[in-house]
């Protein structure tokens, strides 16, 4: 396929003598018109879309995300955030595209589900901070609920040293990775074989008992290998429970938030979340530029 991706906007650094902004706008992202290579259903209401975007694929890291907007008119007007599922490599191992897995919940995802090979999307990224290196080198637990499994495929490959991202060479960071993945019912479990092939041990839970453990995914954690670092992504009650679990055990925990966003690049402040401040108070942080991955101890769960 020829490279039809075309950079239309580049985030430039602030002018040298302009007053410094207290807010971080120094991100390096670009906006592309990305051709769709394929768009396939992988579970109930869940699809995997492959976008041809070599530059973005070469730069993006696990835990980062892209904003996606339709090129077909102005409804919906705003882009929506989607995690990197994984990068796509050519036969020589060069990144040429990205995969995104999406659950159809509203306007944009319903539109995405109608798109075919050759259609295009506006895509800007890479965005956000990505996952930090784990503490310890033995066992990491990844905990996902709902559509929160999507950031973890690339993360597993990076942790186990199967792939390097963002120009880095592959480097094994831990010996074992377990993915604890909770869904409402079996037909919503998406990508399980991808996670297993990537080398993770997968433990499933469902609300109706149709797959894996009947009950909450967080119940599963306590029954398995003690982990040295926990990462989570999913609905807020699950993340809150996970933060409590990690705190009781005294292990580090990083959570990727799925806060709705409008710009994805730090300008609109529509994505703020409360975080603790050193003086015992709290303040807002923008999930798009200060996250989406936060140390669980920094989050202020109720204000
Ligand atoms: C960093 C990040 C990464 C993400 N990664 C992924 C990912 O990999 N895959 C994925 O599927 N999602 C992901 N999300 C979530 C995704 O961005 C949202 O689900 C997005 O809003 C979907 O867009 P949409 O236009 O289809 O739905 P929207 O129209 O934005 O609707 C979102 C939700 O609001 C509800 N809603 C919409 N309109 C109304 C209304 N009028 N009244 C009541 N409820 C309403 C919908 O039912 C739906 O539950 C991520 C979010 C973040 C922040
Ligand atoms: S989405 Fe606009 S500031 Fe975060």
C-alpha cells in the first residue's frame, strides 16, 4: 500500500521569549489523515480497526492514545480518544500502522463500525504519558474491566521484551505478566487469544459467570501469584478497588483513566480529574496530558 498518510498539523514548541505557561503544552504530536487497512468485528459490539500511519506507529508507546475524528462531515464534531492496541510492523519489522480496538457505545464508534478498507479518519497522536517501567522484575499484574483491556497488548509485549516502541529496542522488563480481565458476559471478551499469544497468563471473570470466575475481576487478584506492580484500566469503581488492593499490600499501582476528552492535547480542560497536592489539598490535572496513566496514590477519589 502506498503511504497516503499526510501530516496536516504539527504541534510547535512555544516561542522562546513568551511567558512560560503553568500548563504543559509541550507535547509532540501530529495530525494525520489515516487510511483504514481493515476493520473487523472481534467480539459483540467490538471491532479492531487498522490504520496506516508509519510515523505515528514509529513514535507511539504502550499506554499512550490517539484522538480519532471522522473525515465525513462534522457530526460528531469532536474527536474521541482510543488507546494504542498495538503497532503493526511490515515484513522488515518497521512500524507501518496501528491497531485500535473499540466498543460501539455512541456516535463515533457507531460510525467507525460502518467504515471499510480505503476509508479515512483524522487521527492525532501520540498523546498522553504511557505506562512507566514496572517496579521489580518478576511479576506484573494487569487488571482490565469492560473495554479497559485495550492498552495492555502492547504493554505485555513491551514488558516481556517482544517489541520495542517509540524507537526503543526491545528489552525484557519482567519475567511474568498476568492479565486479569473482567467482562459482563463471555461474548464481550475481546482479544483474549492476542494476550495469550503475547505471553501473558490470562485470568477471566464475568458478571454472569458465562466465562471464568463469576464476580469481580479484582476478586481474582488475591488468589494468584503475588505481583510487584499493578496496572489497571476500566470503570472507576474497579480502579478504586484496585487502588485499595495495592495500598493494603504496599505495592505500586498505576491506573489508566478513560475520562471523556474533547481535544486530547491539553487545551480545552474538559478531561480534568482531581489529584492530591503536597499541602494535603487537591487540584485538577488534565488526563490527556498529565495522564491518562496516574499513580493510584495521587488520585483524589472524592471531592
Ligand atoms: C485515554 C482513553 C483511551 C480510550 N481507549 C478506548 C479504546 O481503546 N477503546 C474504546 O472502545 N474506548 C476507549 N476509550 C473510551 C472512548 O473514547 C469513549 O467510549 C468514546 O466516548 C466513544 O465515543 P462515541 O462517540 O462512540 O460515544 P459517545 O457518543 O461519546 O458516548 C459515550 C458514552 O456516553 C453515552 N452517551 C452518549 N450520549 C448520551 C446522552 N445523550 N445521554 C446519556 N448517555 C449518553 C453513550 O451511551 C456512551 O456510553 C478511551 C478513553 C480514553 C480517555
Ligand atoms: S481533552 Fe482537552 S485538555 Fe484534555
